[in-house]
C-alpha cells in the first residue's frame, strides 16, 4: 500500500502469528531480507493491481496450490523467531545486520540515493494459475 513500509509492526506481527503475506507494494524493503527468504511465504501483487481481480484470482489459486501453502506455513514458522525481538535469534540477526550494514553502508546508501529499493519478492503473475 502506498505510504506503508515493510518495516511496519504489522508485518512483524503477522509473521509472528503465522500469517502468509500478501504484499501490494512495489518498493517496500522488507526487514532483514538478506537473511529471511520472504519469497517462501509471501505473494507480491503489483501495487496498482485491481483488488477485486486479485481477490478472485487468489480464491482460485488457493484451491489448487495446497503444497505451496503447506511449505509456506512451515517457512513462516521458521522465520518468525528471526523477527521476534524477545528471541535470541533476533538479537543475533540484528547484530549481524548491524555489522554488515556498517561494513557495506556506503554502498547501500548509494543504492538508496539512486532509488533502487524494491520489494525482494518477485511479483505474482496474476494471469497464471
């Protein structure tokens, strides 16, 4: 959604609750994307997709992709401790990310200035089953 970011608390809360994500944002950096493979439990639709069409497509898709959904539920369950600040894994992840960003900070800042931030999950092709 325009104006929302991948670092919103609701994204963390959804993952911690075991929800699979449906992102409708083209330029949302997701937290700790270098360590968390969001593509394993996230569908990304284009920001300007027609909501009723997405809902119809999603209803049909869910009926035929049980295997992906089971795997995605396992993946979100595995990712949840990495995004929960009360867990030791999150502390370790935060420290590793801090070191990496400190080391690579200048390159990352240059990329942000050029506007190269994108959602790290490929868009879902609404035309395919």
